[in-house]
C-alpha cells in the first residue's frame, strides 16, 4: 500500500484539505459527530469544492486514490481531535461507490486503522446518493461486511430531486443525511410539511438514523425532531472549518 502520510502542497497549502463540521443532537445541542468535506487546492484552477471534482474523479481510479488520501487525513484529524478531548462518536470521510467493488477493500481499511491505532467504529463512510443506482448486490454486500467489523455508513443527500427513494431498502446504511431540499420544503405548506415527515418516517422504519441537513434556524430543528429526526447539520449546528481552526478554537476556550 502506498504511503499517503506525507501531504503534497500547492502554494503552501495542502493539495487535499479536509474541513469538518459538527452534527448535533437536536434535543441536547451536543456535538455528536464530525462530517468532513474535501477541497482541492490546484496550481491552475485554484480551490475546487466537491461539486467541481467528485463526479469526474469517481468515474476513474482517481476516485480511489483520492479516497485513500482523504481517509489518511481524516484519521490523523481524528487523532488530533481526540487529543484535544473533543467529544464525538465518529468522524466521516467520503467514500466513492466504486471503492466498494474492489477486492480486499476491507483489508486496506483495516490496515490503515491499525497503522494509526484507530477503532473501526470511530469512522463513518459518507456515500453519495448515486449508491442507490447500483443494480448488483456487491455494494450492499460490502457495506454489510464492513459494518460487521464496526465501520459506519451514511447515505448523503437523500430525498433530493430525482433520488430513487425506495431503493434505500436495498442498502444497509446506519445513517441517512437528508437533502437540504427537504429542509427548504418545510416552510412551503402543510402538504410539503407532511411529505418531509414521511421521508423521515421511511428512514426510521428501515432501521437507519435520519440526520437533517441545511438546518439554519431552531424552529426547523424542532420540526425535524418532532418528525423523529434526532440530529441536524447546517449553519445552526456549525459551518465547515479546517482542522487547524477547530484546534485553535478549542485552545482559545481553555
């Protein structure tokens, strides 16, 4: 396995830089999870956000190479957050769907965790909604195997436009990050309000845990909590921050 511990820099910045945001428990306000987001710092195109590179990267082997670099950086951040005594259950890192199709992908993940002395259940792999388009059973089977080891899985952007909602029954994910589109729906009318509640009920009924996204106001969080959604992400919970800024923030609070 290639050594991914040494970061490549572009203009003094990491070529691959993860930022992190808090996912909070709606009832208590406590930070429960950390979700990562990747940006690429390039010499010619400047800073690229996921919407600018994910789809293209995931269509080639570049997606796997990028994932292993992101995973290494996330594991290292986990170590730093733990040393700073930040309270959280797991930290997420994006995983391309095609990685689930690779032979011995579980062995590679476990080797990386052992290298950094990280328990498997401290990682959650964030899967794009394109997971629901998988027609064979390999992805679902691999998720089930990795969950058996203790890893978590979170389907993201669920309930967005053109999302095949019912196909979620085929994939045994632990968490479902709801699309911010559903949060915007809450303020439309009673029918839209009921539709959002139905999506939350669906997630709960299949045994997964829903997480509301795009939540900016307390009344939105309260409505999701009434539906049976225990967690929220968005401006209300906290924006994405670089690992160094999170570390500095905790130092300032001491």
